[in-house]
C-alpha cells in the first residue's frame, strides 16, 4: 500500500496539472499535418527532426502568460496543489537551467523564468507547487530515451549525469519548497537508477513526494493511467491525472470538452474511492489559458467551494451494495456525505445500518429532518427530507452524522 506520509496530500483531493512547452506553438499541427494524438507528443508522433523542432524556441514569446492569474484561479477552483511541466519529453526546460541552454530564459525572445514565476505566485497564494519532470524521455538530448524508437545505441547513463540529475538538483535547490516531483514514463530506467533519483530528491528535500511514475515500484503514491479511474475503492495514496478534453498540451482543433457536471461527478467518484484528481489545463503558446478551460473550471469551482467539507480531507468509502444513479458518497469519521446530482424531494438510502444522529445541508449547515427505519424486506433505511427550495435543484450535498466512525453497509438480502 502506497503511503506518502504527507497529510496534506492525503487531504488535498483536487489539484491542477499544467502542460506547457514549445509544443503549444504547433498546437497539434506541423507543416500542414495534424496529429490525431495528444499535442505535446507531436515531435515524436510526426517524427519532427531535432534541428527543426528546436527552432520553435526562437518563436516562444508568451506575452499573455500570467502565473499569478493561474494560481489565483486554481485557488478559486478549490485546488490544493499545482503540478507544472518543468521539462516534458521534448527536452525543453521552462526555467533557467545551468546545464542546458535549451531553456526558456536562454533560447527564447521571452527570456523569463516560468518556473520562478509559478514559485512566486504559489508563495503569494499559499499554494503547494510540484514539478513534472520527464526523467527518461528527452527527445532533444542524443542519449535520452524516445518511445517507439531504437534506444539500443544510446548512452543513457551519460544523459542522466549530464542533464537529468543536474536539472533535478536545480529544481530542488533553487525554487523553494517543492511539494512533489511528478516523474513520468520511466521506460528502460533500472531499479538502481530510479533509486538514485529517489535518493537525490530525498537528500535535498526529504518532504518532497516522489510520484508513482518514477518506475520500478519506488513511488510514494500510485499514479493511475491517464484518465483512468480504479473500478473499486483503492487503498493507500493515489492520484488520477486527467484532461478537460482529449489532450494535455494545447491543440487548436480539440474541442471535445467535458461538461462541468461530468468533471464534478469524476471528482467525487475519485474522492469516494480514495484518490486525488489532478486535472489539466494546457495554455496556448501566448500563455493565454483557453477560455473553455476557464469556463468549465469556474463552474466546477462553485460546487467545490460550496461542498468543500464533503470533498477535502475525506476518506475512502467502502463498497456500498448499490450504485446510485442520482448521487455518490464520500465520508469522514462519523460523517457520511451524500452528493446529490439529480433533483429529488428526499434522499433515500437503504442497506446502511448506522445510527444517524443528525443531518444537514453542507452548503449552509441547515438542519434537515430525517428518520431511520426498516424496509418491508428487512433492510435498514434512511430518509432525509429536503427543503422545498431544493426540490428542483441538483449538485449539492448533505451530511449524515453517524454515531459510528465508519458507515455500516449491509449486504443485499432477498
């Protein structure tokens, strides 16, 4: 069972992922050819030569980038931590790296340290900041791994010593307290090499969490597949990295946006099963965050803020016998939260045998009438009456206060 030993991570439940790099300039298209895959992989998927791709740096000038606005919005959306792509597989550093001039300060007309700006904004708004760092894949370095290509002649060790280890050291010594390092795609990294990375992180910042994709089962929490959710409640610390549409980096042609209600349901489902939801935005090359991303997350944020008691600090809910087509459950000790996603006159639950001592609306703590009984079939039943003003409402939550610490779920009988 994975354990970060960091209470903030266990309680966080909702974070912001930010994918941004040179790939935002291409926005899913190179020389008239469009990628039908995730936009940040365009260099690999369309076989763009290094000498051509690196020319993008001379065009990167994100005059609309505003780290403070992004962090402030994340705070408004209820997110508790941010993970930013300091270096993705393309190999381009979004900070002033001393061991490679292929970075945003030295190679672009913009000339400013993006990571530094996020650090300062997160400090201002009391936001945890972590860094995504592609440790194995580096499509710019001649010895970095490349997916679906022949890596047999590469001197991977030379790349680690020349670029990976020094850059990790820079991030962990020059940018304040780092909440976590979000490693990715370990590929052929050996267990010994993964352990070296873990040891480096912990030697510099002992409280910095190492993500599951460090590889070789050495991560401190489990990272699921992208946009994949465990089917059942999952023990230990874990996180679902996910997108608002079908790409991570900006793609001008990807308009398959999720509905805000879908995002709310996914957030609660992940929390109910014990995990954190790390939800992505992909800024445009200018630094502008797509309007649709802002619109969706503004709506999600309203639900999160109104129902934060039923989201943050919650614990994994055991297996309840029934799938609710109108809601989901989250919990804390002595409290069971019912998230109501469809209009109804009362909340009815069966096969929950706890002694209920109180009920209230989470948004304003308005007390609610309730009763417990047995059904004709002999199952425990709970009924909570909703105020008339809520008969036609959806997307709210109620709290059931329980004498017992955890919910008691009965099996289906009959």
